[in-house]
C-alpha cells in the first residue's frame, strides 16, 4: 500500500506528477482501491475537487493539496436510471445520487438501494469494490481494474 499522506502540494512540477500521485487518475483510483478517497483542496477558495486536479475549476487557483476525505455523507439529490449504458442493462433500474461528504466535498455515484428507498438527507457511506464483468466491459482498457464506488445507507 502506498502512503499518500505526504503528497506534494500543487502547483506540481512535471516530474512530481507520478503515476501514484492522487493528482493523477491512476493514483486516485489506486488510493481508492486501498479505501482512501482523495480530494484536492483549494487553498484559495476552499473548494474540494474529486478526483483531485492540479488546478481549481472553481477559481482557477493553482495552490492545492491532496487530502483524504471522510467516507460518510448525505444525499443531496438523486434519480433513477432506467436506460443505462448497454453494458449495465441488467442493473436497471438503479439509483444515482449526488452526495455531500462530511467534509463538504460532493461526488456522484450509484446507490445500493432502489429509488423508492432513497431520500434527500439520507446518511450514506462510500464503499469501493473491484469492478464486475459488465462494468469492465464498458471501461476503457486502462480503466478496467479501477475500483467502482457506491453509496450504501448507514
Ligand atoms: Zn479555488
């Protein structure tokens, strides 16, 4: 397991953006597979970016650092997907939510309960698991082993 806690602060020099840095997608997903969800936190405006980016898409700032995020939060918005990508047809219908983590960071993901059982302000926990065969089928080749995150009710 890689220790990501001493990750360098952006702006990053080109040779600091290594494959295991959470500022890259491979590094972000490697940490997620280990159970660590990272955001980049903007020092200038406080925005939390998931996955991390070396520049802030809220204010354009370049002064960010990677920070582990809590895996708990609440549902801000949710919907039901009835017509998914064809590879996921057997999963439909399924629920997708925007979740605000306890840190204030927001991200989208599938929820493990039917739409009728979801609710605004529902407490959820983010879990990461290896992708199933249908999820691998719709992934690009370099994404095939990246973990899948879901939200389950707490
Ligand atoms: Zn910012």
